[in-house]
């Protein structure tokens, strides 16, 4: 049996085609478009004018998926649609566009479905730096495969953003980052662990007294809104962070939203242990050959 699923996330629309083989899923094809609903809904509270481009994106991925001859299509929408006051009208339009009901998935059910789909052992580590991002797929403590992508928060911010960023600048940055994400390692992961400057500092935007160690898509969108609340120097004073850090985090938060969507996850875990800890641990084991 061949099935297809499409979901409308905060930044992207994904379509997956998969075969059911002895009770397990085997991926056949995966398509993605970027209607970028999340940022608009976070600011406006409605999908509104973004409905047409979102439905165009939905039609696009479903049309490509149909070429693989699936027997059944299921469709769902998560955080961005869930938070929009016009969500029901949008769901009806979207469902009519692709010929199936678009279900708005509740937050608790989304977590349950993510856990159900995570019947796997691999996990993902992302070290989001200023000029590049290191991605590692792990199985327990074993590194399975890795890649380095030219997605760096500082470079992306200085290349694409004014101070503060304009909506069209964020859109261009996301498109550029998504092109690079196409080269990320493929994996079915059940956990995303993020390290680096953006990851370490984003929780402080949510709570200085009790910064969270787990961030949801909604948390990241809240951070985005606070980062864009004024010029970097103004936001920096309120946050107690350097202005350059604020500028880099503006691009970093977008990258993390993309990673969540790309790997089909709902939350990410912050780690304050990264490269430098690894260097020291390697030195303890390998001595002067730690870097080889």
C-alpha cells in the first residue's frame, strides 16, 4: 500500500509519500514549499492574505506527490494554522484544494503523533554557529553521519537583514537557508539537540530567571517577535545581551524553525555543551592527537 501525508507547518508545507512494507514505512518521495505562515500569524493573528500562497504551496507538493500514485492522502495543520483566528475557513479552502479534509491538529495530539512517528533510535545534533552549521546524526553515543552547511547565523543576518529585519528580508533568508538544507543528512530522528550561541541565548528572551531548556515552535516565534521589536541596540539593552548577538540570533531563530520543520519535529532541546567540551574530552582520551 502507498500512502501520502501533507502537513502545513509554521514555515513550510511538506508532503511525504511512503510505502507500507510489513507494517513499516519506507519513504518514496518528499516535497516541500515555503509559504511562511508562522511569522505572519504570530504578528497578525490571522492567515488572511497568506491563505492564497499557502494553498498554492499545498497544491504544488500534492501535485508532485500524486505522480507517485498513492492510494490515500491525509492532511494536517499545526501551530501556525492552529493559532489563527480564521483557521476553520482556511482549513475548508485547503481541503477543497487537494480533495481531502485538512485536520487542525491539537497541541497535545501533535506531541502524541510525533512520538508515535518516532519509533526510531536516531537523534540529531545541530551546532549552529556564526558562519556554518554542523549537523550530526547519532545513534545513542555513536555518530552515524555528519555534514557541515553554510548556514551561519552571523553571515545570514549580515547578508539579508536590515536593523530590524523587514518581512521580505526574512523570506529571502529562509529561501536561501532552505536551499542549503537540501544537503542535510537524511534521517528519521526523534530528538533535536541544539548547541551554539543562538541556542544558548534564546531561552533568555523568554525568561531570565528560569530560561527553558526545551523550546517549541511557538517559543521560537515569540523569540523572533521580541528580537524584531526594535533596533538591535534597543533590544540588546532589554535582553542584557550584546547588539551583535541580537543580530545573529535574528537569523539563528529562523534557521532553527527550518530545522524543526525539515526533520518533522515539534520541539528542540538546548545544550550548553558543544564543541569546546568535545575538544577537552577528546584531549583526555587522545592527548595531542585530539584534533585528528
